[in-house]
């Protein structure tokens, strides 16, 4: 595994090269998703800045190597011993965390995972500073009451061990504070690459429909309530001729296929490199989730010029105001009305919202600046 002199200056930045240990339970591209891509892109871009980045994670595919160099950073994988509520527990990862003492900072992602709890324990027992990024307070794979209890106990303790907690929005910061967390919190938006996600360019060959195209992008799990997207599109007026394209996979797919009619097409998992074309082929994005952080899919769609119809979550609503519609969780009729409104062109320019406040280069720069300060 490579190790370099931390006092080499980062090219163009005039600051010491950091040795960053990033800790994430799941990573892209093995596990698709906005959170996993965030981890990958942050590691890639900080490595490009000249920092020495190692990503410790759990192995979800036996064919993957234990250590791999990719996109300028190192991935170290450890096998899980058991799973509970979608959370893999790896003794090998635990041993690695407690023996890895040659890093300047540890940056863990999502308090919901055992690996982050371990990183917090490591901070409690050691002197290497810890940063923690909150990708959303609640899991989409378990009942909310379970994680509410967790947040008032182990979750709160985990946040408390961090030298700094990154939140995407002021609303998310306030929600973390409500659980009694008094660690330093920095609000750094979850930006997207506005040069890749743009209205200009080719569409996707995967989408072929003459009428309005509604997109759902995300895992097919209960927390994202994809069934509400299916029901809402099925209730659109026949003369509108709307069609729903579902991008993503998950345990609910077979049930959704049984309930869906001809107005729904399942694309499965689409490579992230193709997503700009997919967004450009749509007319509106729908996301009926019961819990989210600040969804990357919403920002990518808006950067691509699409209005959005999303659940009325306090950390999401201020972002889409004017460029979309928010609807109460589970209100299928509200999603029908929202889709009709957006397809009728009743919205402000979505891209102008994202381009002004949610640029990925600023996300990386600000995150790196805070880590350097630690």
C-alpha cells in the first residue's frame, strides 16, 4: 500500500498533503447509489488534489481484491462476518481501523453503519481527528422507530465522537442538534457535476416514448416508496399519455412489476456514466421517499433541467421550492397533481437553482479545507 511524505504540497493549493483514511460501509461502483458515488468522487478528487487517500470498506463480492488501486486512491476491503438490518459487521475491518495509525485524519460516512461506529470508538481511544458525513438520519431498510431509538443512543454517541460533522443543509444540521449532538457541524452542500448534468446533449437510447416521460431513480426499497410512483403515474389522465421509467433495482422489483401496467418500464441498474443522457430524456423526476438526506438524484435531475415532484421532507423542500413540487409522504393523489402541474410547465428553471448553490467542485474544496483544518 502506498504511503507518501505528508509535507509534500498539494499541487496548486499550497497546503500539506494529507493522509486521509476514508471509512464507508459501501462504495461505488460495487454498490450503486448517491451516497456511494459521493464517497468515490470525493476520494478520487482529493487524490487528484495531491492527497493520499485510502478507503476502508466491506467486501460485498468475493471476486474483488483485498487491496486495489483505482482512480488515484487505494481501496482496502474486508469480508463481513454477519449482517443485521442491512448492516455488515466485519472483524477484519475493525482490526484494520485500530491498527492504522499512520493517517492524519479519518473521514467516515453515515452514522448508520457499524464501520462508522468503529471509527468513532477509534477516535475515543486515540488522537487522530475524525470527520463524519451525515448522508441522512434514517435508514430506508428498517422502520423509523428503530432508528429513532438508535439516534438517541448509539447514533448520538457516534456523532459526539466526531471533531466535525458534515451536513448537507441547515435543516439537516438542526435535526442533528435536536438529538442533543453538540459536536462542531459544518454545512457543506451535496453538489453535483453541473458540467456533466446539463440539458444540452444527446438523450438515452433506453427511453423510447412519444409522450411525457416520468423518471424514478433510486433503489427499489420500501424507504423510497417506489409503489407510490407507480400508482401516481397509473392515475394520470389517459390523454396525457405519460410513462414511468424506473431506474434502479432492489428487493421490491418483482412486486412492483406485478402491480405495474404498460405505463411503466423497468430499466434496472443503469451505469452512472449514462445517467446524464437518461435525465435529458425525461420530463420530470418523481421521488416519493419517506426518508432522505439531500438526494443526489434530485440535484442531478434539476441540473439537467428537469422539474421534480418529491416528498415534503424538511431538508429537501427548500431546495426544490419553485423548481418543483413537494407532497406529503404517501399522498398518491398529491403526487398525481404534482406531476400534472410539472408536466404542464408550471415551474421555474430547475438548473438555475442547482448551478448557483450545489456545485460539486465547491463541495470538494470546502470539505478538504475543513479536513485540513483538523
